C-alpha cells in the first residue's frame, strides 16, 4: 500500500457514506497520518515465480528454449476502490544463446511495467534492457545434470505521473460544513503532471542445480534501483526511490514420477518496508510426450506494519495450467489483515502467462521450474 491509496479511499468514503463532523475529522486525520507514514515502494506480484525479469536480472535467459515471453496482470482492492483499483501490468521477452563450444550461456531481455491506481490516475512506468551470463559449474554440455551460477544486470528508464485535478487536500476541506470544496486553493505547489525520465540500474545473482528431471534447487538475490533516482514531481525537491533488495529461493521435490512439490519463498525490503511471500504449489503431470501439467497451491504473505512488526497480510491461492509451450496461472489474495473488515477479505486477482519457444539445439540444458 502507499499514500495515494489512502487519499483515494478517503475521497470515495466521504463521498458515499454519511458521517457526522467528528467522524469525518477522525477519518481524515487517520488517513493523513497513514499517508505521511508511507514511503514510495515498488509494486509486487503474488505469483513472483512467474515474473522472472521483474524479480531478478539474473533470471534473464534462464529457461529451456530459444526465447520466452511473459505477461502479468494484477488488480488490487476492487471491492474498495470500485472502478479505480490498483492495476499492475508487466511484460517481458528474453532469449538464451550458447557460448561457443562451452557449456555456458548468455541471455538478453527486455521488460516493461506499468502501475496505476485510483481516481487520481497515479501511474508508474519503467522499461529495462538486460543481460546475463550463465556459467556452468558442474555437469557436462553433453548431459542434462547441471548447476549454474548466473550474474545479470538491467539498465532502464522510468517515469511517474498524476492528475492533480482529481485529488483534494486538507486546505480544501471545509470544517464548518464538513465537505470538500474542490474550487478552493489546494495550498500545494504542483505544477507538473509527470516526473522527469530517470535512469534505473538493477543487478542480481542466481545459482541453481538440477538433480533429476523433476528435482532441482535454486537461490538468488537482487538489488533494484542501485542508483536511487530522484522521482520528485517538484523541480526544487528530491524524493529518492530507495534501493530494493530481493532474496528468493525454491526448488522441486519429487514424490512420484507424476507428482512433485514446488516450494518457494521471496523476501523483499525497501527503505522501511519489508514483506515475504512463502508457500508451495503441488504439480501433477501426465508424463506424456506432449506434457500437460496442473499446479495448485497456497501462499502466505506477511509484511511489516510500521511499528507493529511482521503481520499476516494475505493468504494467496494459486492454480497453473501447463501445456507443451505455455503456462497460464491464476491466483487470488484473500485479505487477512485489519483491512478485511472493509473489503470483506476480497484482495487481489492476478493472471500470469508464459510462452517458451523450444530450442533447435540438440544439446538439452535443464532449468529449474519456478
């Protein structure tokens, strides 16, 4: 969550509900306190395992094939914000190529993300180009059993925008009659609807090992916004986009030839904010030559709440259909925090899509299932 959510929530609530002056004043004060306490943070996906280029630059080119296309969509708090919820779109494409006669590979990719929220039309956009080098540490280029150490980096640009005319500020709240006077002065100096374009730099590492066709393990970490760009809307002020750190790990544990477990965890921290998503998907496959598989699982998302420490924020239920070249994932966040009283536990809906073009290379290199 961020400050813009509380501003939008307050506007909708005061417009559509009947409060006396005292209730309105208390509600307004609470929203302003929350807004002042929030820091600008990156959007996140519950299906983090299906957002490789957003998660870690070292995951560029880590797949079995010649190229990969990914697309993700997340919609949050529709039950509260109606037609103006948080919406996040992401897409990426990356390729994988063998380095000479060695067992090493290089990957190149492009990714983009747009995040928008509320009646204020607040939006964030960034686009990155990136690359990775995948160094084989064990195994042979003539067989599938392998382990790799991968380093990756991304360079990109970003920008943020707003429609100030759709927001209200404390100076516009008429305390004597308890209504918002949109025609009065805001008392704020907002002359621009967009920030300047800023450069962004990300870097990461990933290690994985393949023990069998359905047995693997991986560990990775990344740093985003290493240059901490200025994202202020005011020319004479600085607002830093703080560096975000990401740690993630997972693997696949086989039970039978058809059934396996894919546990994973992702931990993220940015300035004072921190969150963790952990859980697992159970995978069943028919083991046919045109492999069809189904995954289903549950995940817990916890986040820090100012001075309250780490608390359960949501429980995520997911299902994924895998075909020969593509997979489609659907998940839903059930709100478990105090906000559940306002949204009836209706949190976020999320879709993911991944397409992988098989490689024509006769040398097969296995990658972990994420």
